[in-house]
C-alpha cells in the first residue's frame, strides 16, 4: 500500500510553522487528556492536537475497518495490535482530511471544535501500556567507552559484542512520559577503599542515557522467530528515551547478571510515537560491521535511520545548555537485527512492547550519549552557560532530549523528552 501521507508536496489547512516537528507528513500517535477531562488517542499537526476518537465518531474514518472504540482508549495498544495495514490506512486518511485540498472538516466549525485542540490545552499521557521492556547496548562507541571506564581499556569490547546485539530485560513499571519528574534513587554503592560494608544513600552519580526506543506490534508466537527481512513490518514507531542511570549503584551491582536497580527507577519517553512509515524517507546505509554476522542477522537494504539527536541540561532558574549532538544512524546494530535476534530463540514479542536502542554515542566527544562518557567518569566536568559545572546530573536539573529528521522537503520530529530531577526522598 502506498504511504500517501508522506507526500512531501502536501500542505495542511492547519497552520504549521516551517520548523515544526509535526508537519502533515508526520502524523504521530499519542494519548492525551482534553480540556473536557476526556482521555483519547490523538495525533498532532503543527501546534494542534487532534482527537481521533471524535474524528472517528464523526465519520472521518468511514470505509476503514476499525472498531467503534478503537481511539476511545487510554493506550494505543489495540490500534498497534491491528497491524501495519491499519496504521497506513489511518495515516493516509488523516493526511487527506487535513490536506489543503479537502474542505469537509475545514469548513465544518462544529466538527472542528470537537476534534481540534490547541496543543497547550491538552495534557499528554503515556502513549502505550508497555508489557515488556528490553534495552539493548547497540552503539559501538558507547560500549567501548563504558567497557574502558568500568573494566579495561585494552579489552573494552567483549568478544560477543561484535557477534550479537547485547541486551537485557528492563522494567516496564517505571516507564514514564515526558514531563514527569524523576526522584533521585537511593541504593548501595561500592564500599570505600579497605572497607567491606557498602555505602548507602542517594546516588551521587545520576546520569541520563540518550536513547531511542521502538514500539512493536504482536510479532510471533512462542517458539517461533521473526525472519530479519520481515522485522520492520512489526515495528510501529519510535520515541525518544532517556534511560536514567545511577552509575554508582550500577557499577557495584551489575556483576554478573547486569543492570538492575541502577536502571529501573525511571525511564522517560517522549509522548508522540512517530511511525516507522513517517521515517521511511530518512533511511540510510547500515554501518559497516566488523564481522559478517550469522545469516539470521544478515539483511538486504537500508535499515538505519538518519535522526538528529540533541541533549540539553537546564538548571533551575538558568538557561539550557546543549551538551550532546548525535544521530541515531550511529547505531552498530539496526532495529531489524535487534528484533530478529530477540525472537531467534522463540521468545514472543507483543503489541506495545518497547525496545531501547541502548545509549547512542557517536564518534566525536560532543556526540557521547551520557555524562559518564562526556565527562569521562567525572574527570572532565562540563561547564554550563550559567558558569556552573557538572560531572553528573544535579538535583533540580532538567534533562531535555530532542530528535528530528530533515531533508530538503520535510522535517519529521519527535518533540521533546523532558525530565526534572528531584532530590532523593529523606
Ligand atoms: Ca540503557
């Protein structure tokens, strides 16, 4: 089916700023609370939130097989479970109705009032109920940097890393939407030199991780696998992800089973899921891999995406400083490889599962995706615009992640993934 929603020539009758992340070609999906206290599934064009529950009730999806309450829900899970054909029909139809050549809704004030809200009038909620959350570790630069800092610079990259997309099972209960504050975690950390009792208290090394995450539809049954050439059919879309990490808790607890309480206190995601379809124009060549991977991880065609990523820190009562400029295309393992690997043993993947990319670090120092790497474990603090220095994240700092793709025709963005750090509970 043609993705007519992506036509770069389209213009909407809604006003869209040329630098907006949300032109009519984007049509992301999210969940919000309206000024009338109704929770609905919606999309966004420019600075307008569009209530798809009302849009459907008023007949604008006529001819597309959808259940009556498909969009009158507090998560996107059922819509995602309907599969790629439905996503495409729905995106194409929304694009048509808001296209400048189409007048039915534009000229119907009563309908417009029910369907269209100013973005500041709605409150964004978590878009999906995440059943299972997996986090990968798929940036070669990040794995090399962390291996050097935590273990041994001579053997930074372990031998398995170049042969498979390393990952672990995270916790979905602490996935939160952009805007919800994050409480500094408390926990154990390494004992002081010469002592055996570990330290205990608020984390002193609280960090962000610049990641993206993809949301899946139901993909395979128990015992079956997803062939890599089909993997992208099961990816609904992507969000920005800040996988908050407490480095002092992490480095003490992680041997031998991997990340645990240093990671699972909060993971912040951006509220709009940008579909893989909307990102299709931004496919780029996959990174060259050191070893030819095993056949189940080999794939033809472009599976990497050119998405600019940025991280800023905003201290309380001060302006924001941009501290990272990176790109999703730096990932060594692609999403298709990650999903094929995840299911090769027959592990089922469900609608609404979330897979984090792992921290995205690029080749240059300003493209490292965590404070751990940017300050080299605190050895080289960063100076912010207000003159203060940071080795890690302070209380009352706000961390902001942004992401967008851009070519000569169109800019498709994600908006912001924002989290403010609150002091630890006493
Ligand atoms: Ca992570």
